[in-house]
C-alpha cells in the first residue's frame, strides 16, 4: 500500500506536521474537530477544545515562538514581544494559507477511533455532521494537543458554591463582586487570579508548594532571551545563575507572603507572570496555603484558616489524553511517556506524536523540527536508530530536568537542548519557506 498519512489535529503542531509531510511529496490529510486552523488558540466563550481566555498572551517571547519556515517577520513584523491569542490564531492561519494547507484539512471532523489492523495499518474512524466513516492509513501522526482535558483536584467534604476548571474560565466579568479562590501555582492559576482580582470582591490563590514567579522581562529583554543567551552554559550552572538573578531582581517569596520555594530551578514547570506579585502587594490577591477540606461555602486551609468563597477556580492542569486509542494500546495519562525524541513509539513504527512535550519555552518550534524528521523518515530520507526501545526508555530515565513527581511533569524538555537533539537528525538546509503547489504533490 502506498504511504497514506493521517494527521490528527490542525493546531500549531498539526499544521506543521501536514506542511512538512506535503513538502516531502507525501499523501497526507489532517482531521480537526474545529472549523478552522489554530487549536488551543481559537478563543471562544463557549465550551470548546481551547483553554485560552479573553486576555491570554503567550509566556514565551515571539522570536523564540515562531516556525523557522514562517517567522513572525514573514507574517507581521509589528507583532509585540508576547503576542495575544488572537494574533497567534491569525499567525497559524496565515501559515496554513501560505503553505496551501487548507485543501488537505477535513474540518468539523472528529477522530473517534484508531485501531491497528492485521497488516499493522491504522483503521481510522471519523465523524462529521453525525456521519461516521472509516479509512485505512499506513501512518498516523497524533497532534491532538495536551491542554484540553481538565484534571480536577479532590478534597474531603463538599463545596456548595460554584466550582469550575481553568479550561472553562473565559473572562473575569462573571466574577464581579464575588469571593474567588484560585487553586494552583502554574501559569493558568496566576493569570486567572490576576484577571479575577480586577473585578472580584476578593481573590485568593492557594498553593500546595512554593513557586518562582518569573517576570516577563529582565533588563528590558524578554526573560527567555536571557535564557537563550546563556544556552551554551551547562544546565545546572545556567539554572543556578537564573535563580540568583531572580533573587536579586524579585526577592524571596516570603516578601510577598507566598510559600517558600523548596525545589531547584526547573524542578517545576516555570510560572511566568508580571502582575501577580504586584497584585499581591496591592492587596488584590491574597496568598493562601493548600486546602484541607470543604464545608458548604467554607474552605479550611492547611494552617487552620477558614474562609467563605462564592467560586473556586481549579487551575490544576490537564490530562495527556488520546480518547481515540484503546487504553490498552496507548495510555500516557499518568505517565511515564517512553517515546524517543518525544515522538517515536518503541513498537509501532507507523505511529508518531508531535508537540506532545512540555518545554521550558514554546512548543511549536520543536514541533516543527519533529515534523521534519518524521516526514523525512516516511519519505525514506532518514532512518531511525536501531536501538529505538532502549532510546525510548532512556527518555524516561534521563530527563533534562529531574522534576517533582506530580502528574504535569511527565513530558518536560529543555527548549534549547531538545531543539539541539532534534537538529542532529536534520540536514543543515532544513528550512523550506516555499508554498507547496498541488502540481508538486501530484508529480511526487
Ligand atoms: C492558556 C494557555 C496558554 C498557553 N501558552 C503557551 C505559550 O505561551 N507557549 C507555548 O508554547 N504553549 C502554550 N500553551 C500550550 C499549548 O498547548 C500550545 O501552545 C499549543 O496550542 C500546542 O499545539 P498543538 O497543536 O499541539 O495542540 P492544540 O493547540 O491543542 O491543537 C490540537 C488540535 O487537535 C484537534 N483535535 C483534538 N482531538 C481531536 C480529535 N479527536 N479529532 C479531531 N481533532 C482533534 C483540536 O481541535 C485542535 O485543533 C498554552 C496553553 C494554554 C491552555
Ligand atoms: N499565558 C500563558 O501563556 C499561559 C497561561 C496558562 C497556561 N499556560 C500553559 O498551559 C499549560 C498548562 O498550564 P496550567 O497552569 O493550566 O497547568 P499546570 O502547569 O499543570 O499547573 C497546574 C498547577 O496546579 C497544581 N495542582 C495540580 N493538582 C493539584 C491539586 N490536587 N491540589 C493543589 N494543586 C494542584 C500544580 O501543582 P504541582 O506543582 O504540585 O504540580 C500546579 O501548580 C502550561 O504549559 C502553561 O505554561 C500558559
């Protein structure tokens, strides 16, 4: 059977997968449940795949958050350092238009099921407008995103107020005049607390450990640019220096009434926020410890403090989720994730994952490099290492960062080290900025 490739998802990872497969003259199509390109970056007030809210701006800066084949300068050089969700959506859609990807994407199409048949090919069942159909593909490239299936916390007792997850937080206005408790110390929690504090009667934030709050700028430069300038420095020294810089520029958490940081830099996914500490020092956000229990609208904290809240917003992260696979075949929801370069499966040579990693930085530049390697493999221009099983295991036993053992820390990579590792598998001239023409594909 001629290679025929299905890409699941047309978000930032799916479009670069499709682009690079087509670039190699391969027969590829993508399926997306949405009606447009953009994935997580299609903001809507209704429940959807997306987890962004009205005011979301990225936390990785623009020059470290672009495809090499289609940079922000190729799109709109006037884009700010930290683009908004809307600017990103437009960027991803411009990428898809520039490379003529739209004819190859089946929108409004949900992938329901992917099974291997006796030849080892993928039997893919999709649903569009209530009609199911099944197609056989030789290869499957999974780009379904990993920030959409909410992970909820649980506590003794019952909370009788309103409780929602950050996935469903869209804007601050509904929380005007309310007493709001935000749970978590990740980027969602800190962004949400800052937003609700603008309108709420009171906003508090509950942390189960101490987190470094990294500003978006140091010395007038985006903070990830400082990281980039020191990328040649060995990781432990780089992290020590970054911590020192943070101590000098921001100070210890106890100055803000926040929990003390007890782990090393990189041991938790970084939280980047310029407004939380300001809001705390202006009395708009109150730091709280972990929750011990609920009793009606009352929340009891670890230190015995009891307070009443109208709303709790759990910003407690997301499951790695692949509902179209039988769980016996693929289930990474509670880790570990033994995939070589976070994309090659130890056993199934025709199954790939793109963008399923959590960089200390942006996802899609790494996804673009992954896509190029996969496309070259399927096109017969690159051969995977023979000891793939061993390499998959090594990903688990030798992570870039030894992180605290919580569910969100199963797929972390260092942005620069990961890109370097991927580039080793690509030729020097791997960028390709030319639009793909239908003629090229037909003659391939
Ligand atoms: C609030 C927020 C802010 C973030 N900020 C940053 C940031 O600053 N920098 C960064 O790098 N990352 C950030 N992220 C992480 C985010 O996951 C990535 O930016 C990016 O969206 C990943 O792209 P993706 O294509 O892998 O996944 P997604 O963007 O999630 O796209 C997946 C696509 O797959 C489709 N899909 C899923 N399942 C199916 C199915 N069964 N059938 C058909 N289609 C399906 C979806 O409709 C979607 O279009 C943020 C996440 C959140 C929630
Ligand atoms: N502006 C932006 O660009 C922006 C905004 C939001 C999100 N994001 C990105 O989106 C992704 C998801 O971020 P996220 O903040 O939604 O999720 P996350 O990174 O998984 O953070 C979840 C937070 O909740 C805590 N938590 C989990 N379970 C808990 C429990 N049972 N009790 C108490 N605390 C609990 C975690 O603690 P532990 O430390 O113990 O794990 C962590 O602090 C990340 O990649 C993030 O960078 C970016």
